[in-house]
C-alpha cells in the first residue's frame, strides 16, 4: 500500500536552471541514491591518492618469524644493556 502511495505522489522541484521538473518520490530517492554512490566513489578516489583499493585486493602481510638463535642473541644484548645501566647507578 505504501509503495503505491509513494509512486502516485508527485513532487515539483525547481532546478538551478529555472526549469520546472516533476518527479515522483521514488524517482527522487533513486536519484539521491545514485548521487550518494557517485560521492562515495569520488571520496574513495580522493582519500587514496587516485589509487582505488578494495579490502580484498590489499595483500595480507606475512608475519615475520625469528629463529631461536636470533631471539637468544637479542635477549642477551638486552640483558647486557640492563646490566650496564644497573652497574652505572
């Protein structure tokens, strides 16, 4: 019932050129929806420096793994720094 009512109601809109335009509410909503889509696309282009990215297109970064020897070396170096700092106090 509501859809039939919306389609039957006509709305008059005066455009910026002074032309009288008659549109139904459904046509107005469709026009607004299409403008929203265009504005979202323009915003996406401007926010990514002209490079359009989709969430699925971005590569997933592989997690870096340290070997046990590398972790031991880093830990030993940190403990050495802590010991030097503690000795100077």
